[in-house]
């Protein structure tokens, strides 16, 4: 079994995918076509988790799961990444229990979570949020009340900006 994270409905052959599928003898183009056909109803670029089970006769089957909990939390809290220190420092974001419940309902469709009570999934999401430095409250905290003003589409641009800033900082530190 091999696990990949592939963008929904827009999968294209890439070196990362080739490194995973090549040793299994799986044709990347046929996998991408089949994956894109099965994920046409998913919003493009959503990072879906894929588990590939390869057989000895070079055939395969794959299972598609919802994105990771961290992805959902980052989208809802409108943060480009979680805290580097987790719950040990001031929170970097805030989500409500209602939003946690909606994430749990989406995650309950995953094969390994079918039959798991929503309350249990919610508790797991709350722990993940705490590890990311995101607080879970009944109502939004005042300092995070304006988070909904920022469009979710800008999160990817913020992530790229953070990566570039970190690279520049590392290069300056080496000199």
C-alpha cells in the first residue's frame, strides 16, 4: 500500500507521483485519467489522500479519502500554516465547535472512520487544532473575528510567501 496526496480533479504526471508509481509498474497517465474521472465532482486542487494497492500482475486499485484535518483547520481558520510551537504559545487562529462538527461530518466519510461516533472525531479534531496552535471555542474570539474578511483563495499565496521568506532567511543564515 502506498499513500499519496494528489490534487483533486487536476492530477497530472509529476516526478513526485512517478517516484511512487514507477516502482509499482503503474502507468502514470492511466492513473491520472482514472483519478481525475473519479474526482470530477470534487473542487479542483483540493489535496485528496489516495491509498494505492498494487497487485503482482501490475494492476492496482486505489481508495480516495478526504483531505487531512490540518488542511480543513487551516482553511476554516484562514491561516497559511499552524504554529511552530503548538499550544505552548498564544494562538495563531480560532475555530468554533460548529466548524469542528462540520469538519467531523466530512471526515466521517473516510473508510477508516465509518461507524466512529462524531463526538470522537470532534475530539480528535480539537486535539489536532491545539497541536497547530488553533483554539476551539463556542464563539469566535474577538481578536480573530475579522478572519472571514480574508478570502480562502489567498491562503496558497500566503503559504508560498512564507516558504520564500524562510528560504531567504536560511540563505542569509548560511553566509
